[in-house]
C-alpha cells in the first residue's frame, strides 16, 4: 500500500509579489497587473504580501510621473512648433538669447 500524496496547494503569491515589485520600476502597467495577481493569490492563501502592495503603489506612481512627463513634453513641443510657425524656417535668436532652429 502506498501513502496518499497531498494535493498541491496554490501559490501564496510572495514570489510573484517580489517579481511585480522589480518589474514595476521598469514597466509600470505590467508591475501593477502582477501586483494585483500576487495580492489575489496571497489573499486566497491567507497571508499578507508587502512586496505586491509596494509594486502596485510604485507602479501607479511611475504611471503618473510618466503621464506628467509626456504632458510637459507635448506642451513644449507644441510651444516650439508655434514659435517656428511664426518665425518660419531657419535659425533664429529670440529676445531672451535662446537660439531656435526651425525647419
């Protein structure tokens, strides 16, 4: 007679939480998704998962900072395009000493 092997248990999400934390620094949306998956696994296992929570927070903060950078960059490009539309093609020196090359 052989002993019955125990049924495999689901993951507690801690390893995935650490992975999510690392990923959230480079790919915020993926880090957020992995963080939520890890939190869900941890909740089912009945354990807390600090790295998953940190991944979610860092992911959202990185997403907000990225959105701000894109917005400011777009505004700057729009302003430069407006100046070039007024001045035309060529190299122009503005009153404040800034040199702008258009065209």
